[in-house]
């Protein structure tokens, strides 16, 4: 973003762990990661939509946002494909 790499934590969904220390790679974790990487790499436009509360970050210094790739809701696409679950309501 603006020439800098930004780590983003999806709002509202949870994807399987793939890089968390002391946690084995969870089922469908690699698939979710690969789907996300491909979508972001091939995107013409990536947009972030922040929580209405104005809270844009977490204690791990990640940006909290909904992610849109070329106008499609990436969070929703992950859930539809069974690569994420709705959480944190």
C-alpha cells in the first residue's frame, strides 16, 4: 500500500492456520493461502474497507479490514469456497 507491504487480518472471518508458531498447518490452510495469494497477485485493484468503529489495527500490528479484489469481496469468496469460516461477530 503506497509502496509498502501491509499485513492485513480479515475482519469477520477466520482462515486455517499455516504459519502460527507451535501450531501444525491446519486442513485447507495451504489452499486458503494459495487462493489468497493468487487473487492478490493477479489483481488490478485491491481495496480495503475498515471497521465502522474506526479501529484499524490489532495488537500484532496488522491492519484489520475487509478485502476487495477487482470489486469482489475476497472474504466472501473464501467462505463460499469452504476455505474460511465466519467468526468474530
